[in-house]
C-alpha cells in the first residue's frame, strides 16, 4: 500500500462501501465528495476510520478538510505514507 | 401455531414486499432473529421475529406486495407437539405467546446470538445470506439476473451493481434462469422514487391536516460544547471521535426525559407518553427521501454509545439494512439540516409523535455576553410541537432545557 494508484483504489473502495450506490467511474476526482456523492459527516467519519483501519495512517480531525476531494485524499495519504516511511 | 405478519414499519407504511426470506420451513428461530427482508416503499428493512418457534410454512412468496397485517408465515412454538422437521431442535422451552412480531414493542436490539442463527436465502438454496447492495438488487431485478448465481466482489463478498452487470454480460450467454427474481413492480428506480415520495407525502399531509403545529426557536451558543468536544477528540483514537451532532442528540434526549409531554404519541384522541426516549434520527437516503429510525433509550446512553448508535444507523439506513424494531417506535424525532447549510428547520411532526426538534448550521455570530460583543458559534434549535399535547410554555421550557444541557457538555 504505497503508491498513488493503490491509495486511489483504496479510497474508492471505502467510499463505495459507505455509499453503495456510487458509481466509481463517475466520481469527479477534483470535486468535493461531500456534495458530489451526498456524503455527510457521519459517512465521512466512517470513511476516514476505515482508511485508518486499512492503512494505519492516523488522520487528525483538523486534517479532515484536506481529504475533501478524491485527488486531495490520494495526495494526503501518499504524503502521510511517505512521512511514515522516512521515519 | 402462531402467525408472523407483515409489520407496520412506520406510520406511513400500508403495504410491503418480501424481498427475501432468510428462513425456510423447519428452521428454528428465536425472538429477535431477522427472518425476512421487506421492501416498504421507503426502504428495505430487515424484519425481526417477535417469538421463537419452528417455521411451519411461508405463505407469501418473494416479490408479492401485501398489506400490513397479512400473515406472512406460520410457526409452531418450540416444544409443541408438532412433527419436528429433520435438523430442527426441540429444545425444552416454554411455549411463546401468540403474538408474532414486534410492531410497537421496543425490544432492545438483540444481542449477538450465542448460537449461530439459522439463516438461508430461501430462493438461493444456499446456507448463507447473500450480501447485496440495494443498487445491485435493483439492477438484478431489471436485468433479470439471479443473485444466487452472482459472485460478489464487494466488501465481505457483497454483490455490487458491477457484479450483476458482469453476470449479465459474462461469458455465459444470458439464458433464461429457471427461477427469475420475482417480478416486483415497485422495484424500478423511477417507480420506487415515486413510491417513496408518495409515502412521505401521505404522512406529511396527514401531519399537516391533523396536527395543530406550533413552532418555537432558540439560538444556542455552542462554544463551550464545541471546545469541550475538540479537546475530548484530541485524546481519542480516530474511530472513537465524536461529532457535534452527538452532543445535540444527547441534549435533546436528556431534556425529553424531563419533559414527558414532548416524548410520545397522540393516538385515539389522547396523549400516550413514550416508554423511554427513543429518538428518531432523521437520515437522508441516498438518491432522495428520508427515514427516521429509532435510537433506543437515547437518554440513558453515553456520548460514545450515541455516536456508535448513530454511525451504525446511518450506515445501515444508507445501505438499506435497517431493522423492523428501529422503524416502528421512535418517540421524538430530531432532524439536523445544518450540514446542508441552512440556518433553521421548521419541522413537520411525524404522526403519531407530538414533537420534532430541528437544528440548523452552527455559524459564527456576533453574540452579546456580559455587556460585551463577541463572536460565538451559534446554532438555531427549533421545535415543532403538537398543540393537542402541549402548549408553547412547555415547548419553550423544553428548548431551554436543551440549551442548558449544551452548556454542560461534560455531563452529557
């Protein structure tokens, strides 16, 4: 679990678990997922918790806005992973 | 012999369609077991059985829409003198009462059963339940794909829409299956949407016609509550963090416990207090519509328990997996439209309940405290209440109690 592609697949898979009617191919990677996919705060919490469970990456509450679009989320996770690896 | 009937899963439900039987004749069931998946016009609900026994006969086939109260299945009480089918256990247990299904009783959610629950997708002939997303189920109905022949690639082997489409266009030619999913006229997406609007419309029209609503609103400074929450969340691992809406729910539940006239039902010309505070949590459904399942005994739950309960309800509501006991007995509904950016909600009460509490968005506002002007995070709480059951004086007190609770988040 360390490439952008892996993170992309992971985020999409988690999002689709929380929002089963979402068509993965139809996600606009640069639009906020909350509005686009009708994700509310509890859905979002379920998403970040599941991402944490699968990757071990800790996401502080203040960073939640940095995962608002698919591309943002992939970028955030990639950077977080890189930091973890360097340590 | 007792009957298992189509339950009323909310005041707006007149009929339901069995989508799946999880039991077959000869299966032993106990109270709280999920025995069928039922489609109301609003959602797919897992229906729990109220009494244990041995399933005798399934009377309503998958796909048939029947009115509330129709006998769906018959069962023999366990231990009765019946021809016990092979595999069924005849444990010496007292014969259960004749009533068959939890409609208004608020049983605590059944604890995880010690014994494995004998479930079977009756149409599939397999001995495990097929996990299917509602979207996939609809697609299967439209494409005439037999779900028992689809292998799932989703979480925990769940069948997704893509799996259904693959099964349709897969290497095997789409030969007519022997037992196609029963024709379910209301399953097409458009019809379903119309049915949901119809159900909501009928209930809300009844509310507006019958309930003399009065409305109150109160601006509440939630600065202390949010500060407390931020500090608390810093100490918590990710999966235990709390959302602000949990504080609001807890404050309402605790205030409702002090104001019984806000918590209960108006039926047969009289007010009947709820037997506990079972908060209806309004949840918007994916693709439109809403549903307000019950968070049982919310006034006795800790913030962590409320958080876990709400997360679970939202996840299951949106995935189409609510249970019958959650649908039938909320005593007071809370709706939070703040996330959609509105300032306040003028609620419409869910009959036969007598009140609805609404919250708008938390916004930073100029706020006078001790003769000084400051900026504080403020939320507008509204109350829509039934004038037959209470007056504005009581309603005002209720909102004030909610406000007071929110000033002491550490006690929530």
